[in-house]
C-alpha cells in the first residue's frame, strides 16, 4: 500500500510540473486548442493556484472551457519598454497596438480554427474595428 501512495504522489508531482510548464509557455489554455493540457491543469488546479500565488504572485483562473495564468503587473517604477518593429526598430505607436489587439482578437473569435485565410482575417478585423468605433462613439455621446 505504501509503495502505491509514493508512486501516486510522484506521478502527481510530475503532472503538476508538466501542467505548470504548459501554463508558463502558454498562459491561456482553451478546451478547443489544448484539451489535454487544460484537463491536466484542471486536475491539479488547487495545487497550481497555491504554487503560482505563493512563488510568483500570479493568479490562476480555471474554468470548464479555459485556464488563464494572470501574471503580476509591473510596478509603476518599471521602465517603459515598448514593442518594436522588426524592420526599423521603431517603437509601436498607439495605433499599432490597436491593430495588434484587433488581429489577436480576430484569431481568437468563435468559429476560427487553427488556420484562417488572410482575406477572412482582414474581414474579421474590419468588422471588429467597426463595432469598436461604434461603441466608442455611443459611449462618448452618452
């Protein structure tokens, strides 16, 4: 009996390490894109939440369809390090960050699979940008 407990504890510790590595390499796991990894994280959610909170100050949110590792924000005294363009090393502008956010959101939209045509991606970004600008207009007029 004792040997079975030891091997089960060792297996659990190994699975927790694997689950933690998955979260650190991909802080958002979804049931559609990483079902096996999400299942592993869900199985060890309690221990992982405690470990990430105590060791790194990160919060782990685990739901039935996703898991998200929320990293601690930088302190206000941290230096500003904007993303830079690969072509000329110039820092991203506010508009560039908006375009990047729209492109990321379009790729995570419902119904988008592992691959997407560029034309479909452009259409999705345009639709999302249009909805965003309509929301901003109605919020500013209220």
